[in-house]
């Protein structure tokens, strides 16, 4: 197949990166409009569609348009995402705020009705909290974004055991009642909840590339592990520098994505190669948040 790159991977076979969608390769990275890629993917082929679309802020990869036109463009993408989503699959939209003349417009609130119009069910509104960002002088500084997790049906894949986090009080036991002396929490860990505290990708982050709005691998990795199984297809309509594809390949899933910026797609290809080879710089999902008041910053 033209546009194919091969490399030995952790899967024990050649990694194939296709320039157009192919169900037979580990990753399909398409240079062009996201709708062209999505329309090439069969109905129900993807177990997870996860993305962080442009926020209509006029970055170099988008044209700033009126909010009505922006919603129309998102609606086109969402309609195709629904079509390719498996009946037991999930759609996750990671968004922040559109800002105009100092006024913020939460994009998750704006886009929610678009998803509901397709009959999707919102399972979680996940808040991603991070510690660094722009410092505001006329309002409180923004330090969170949102992931809307929708499912197509009530029968959906969710593997909590794959994403458990350490208990706050490991070894704690019931002190009275019929369970006295037994562990009060799951020894394998607890549910990570719907508030995720993860560093965003700033200048000194080990994953930083030249993309101005890059999100961390760990953010997508938790979704990949919880909502898909090995071999499943994960699709990102706005792939950027390949974070979603890298998270998928790292965990034995297939990936497909599109971007209109050649320089970003080339970075994405390299990051997927590194993910397959085990050399990708990344912050592990289970790494504690740095705390300067603790010895060694609280890192294990």
C-alpha cells in the first residue's frame, strides 16, 4: 500500500502506518480534512472516537468563525463519529472554553445538544484539572477542561479494573458490623472518579512538541484502557501530533486520525513509531503529581 511505513513493534510484528484508512494496519494517519477520513471508515468500525477539536481561537490550524458556523462544523464531525461508532462503543469530546472579548463560552455546554440529538447518552462529564496556564487579571484563571463521555447504547464496554488508582487509605478495614476486620476498599485500587488531576503539556513537559495545544498521553490512555479492548479501533478526527494514536498503539489498539497540517502529521508519525518501539517520551499514567513540599516532590 502506498504511504506505508514499516517498523518492528512491541507487538512482535511490523508496524504499518497508512496514509489512508485501512483496517489492516496499526495506524492510519491521513493528511487532509477529518470528514474525508471519517467517511472512509465503515459503519460501526470504531470502539472509541476521542478527540480534542479546535476551540475556534484562530490557531494556525483553524480559521476563527462565528460560533454558529463553528457548531455546524462540529455537528458534521459528530454525525460521522456517531455513524462509525460501534453499538457498544464510546465517543469522548475533550473541550475547553471559547473566549471572545473576555467572555467565555463553555464548549461542552454548547455541544451537548448536538450529541443528544443523535440519541447518545452522557455517562460522565469528566473534569480535567491542571495546575498551569494563562494568568488572568479580570477573571479567575482557567485551570480545567472537560471530557464529555457518551455511549451509543446502554450496553457499552467499561473496564474499571484497567484504570483503578491507589486507595487513599490502603489497608483500611471495617471496624464494626458484619464486615469488621475486612478491607473496606478494593485492594486493587479505587475508581479514579470524574475529576482527573494531570499536568498539561507545557514547555518543560517531557511530551512537548511544537503543537500549541497538545494534551497529555495519560489523559487519552485512561479512556483507551477503560473503554476499549486490545485490537479495537480508536479514531481521532483531529489527530494533531498523534497523542491519541500513540496512546492507542502503546496499549495494543489500532488508531486512525486526520490533520490538515503536514508538520503536525509528520510529528504524529514519529511519535507512533516511538510508541511502538517503546522509546516515546511520556509521563506515565500512574506518576504522582509533583508536590514541592514533599521529599523528592512526592514521586515514588
